[in-house]
C-alpha cells in the first residue's frame, strides 16, 4: 500500500517500512509522528483520491534523526560592474521511518428518536 501525504508544504509518496526525509519537525529522536493530511491511497489496482484530503486515513512514523542537507551555494554576479555575492544555505530535515498506513475505524450509530 502506498500513500501520498502532505507535510511542510511538500508532497511525499511513502510505503510502510520506508525512510523519508521531510522538512524539519520539532520532535525528538524516537518520537511518534502522525501524518493525517493524506492526499491519495494506492492499493494495487484500487486507488482513492481526496478532495483535497482523504478522511479517515493516516500514516504513522517514528523519528530516526534530525540533520541538515548538503550546502547549496548561491552565487550572483554582474559582469564589468564589480558585483559579486556568495551565499550558502543548508536546509534542516527530519528523517522518519514509516511504520504503518491505516484507516480510522469510524462507526456511525443511528439512533431512533
């Protein structure tokens, strides 16, 4: 089973027992994270898509590590104008191990009034 989730303004496709790097989340190593913004579920030939999110589906994961991506160099210059600027940037990330993709069991009871 695959799921497409949204977190940190980005969309990620994930499977169970998969490691993903998402934008930094304030959580400690070993903490559980619940992704409830599920956009789509792909299960073999059966697929479900939300408008924009699917109700009742969620993914759970565990924080493995916190880190930073490699440095990206931003270099600007204008020729013959003696203008040069060099900047570097390292984006923070959280590495998560996806434990399971499940659905909430919602039971609706009809009451006779």
